[in-house]
C-alpha cells in the first residue's frame, strides 16, 4: 500500500512540463498590438491568431507581457481622461476585465492586477474620473471579463 501511494504521488507531477504553461506567441506582441486589438472592444478582442488577452496569463509568462498590458492601460487612461465617456474608457475597461479574468487562477499575478487597476484609474487630480468614465469603463470591464 505504501508503494502504491508513492507511485501515485509520483504520477501527479507527470505529464506537465513548463512549456505547457507558456502563453501563446501573440501575447508577446508590443503594446501597439494590444492597443490595436482593443479597438474591437466591447466586442471580443483577439490578439494575432485569435488569442484572447486572458490567455496570456499562465503564471509562467514573460514579464514583457505584463509590461505591455500596463503600458496599454497607461495610454488608454490618458485618452480616457480627455474623453471620459468615450471609446478609450470602454477599451480600458475591457483590458482590465480581461486581465482579471486571465489572472483569476494565478495568485502570483496579484501585483499585475493591482498595477493595471492603478494605471486604469489614475487621475492626476485624485478621486474618481467621473460618472461618464465609470459607465464606459464598466461596459468594457463586463465585456472583458466575459470574452477577454
């Protein structure tokens, strides 16, 4: 019985390699490609090859992926502050929703989620970006969580 327990414990780790957790190659695209793909929001956003943004977060991804997402959130936030109820706010919400969806199963990604949320809601004057922003951001966020 002891031997059977040892054998089954050894099998638990078999069959999975580090490469099984690698994100799709499209996730390594630069920030500009994320921004281009996000132009489809609130409809389903796909990176090259039909990859949802949420598929980029495996816990084994390159830090460059997180950096691209944070940079995209920063660019979209600047645009959203100029037009709080506009498409940039929807795209920003979609990105945040997709990141939340993709990282929900990866506890080690909590810092990335915090950084994206901070970039998304940045206001140099403090406080909220207003009701129009919240409405547009919420529309995008819901879509990103659903299809991101």
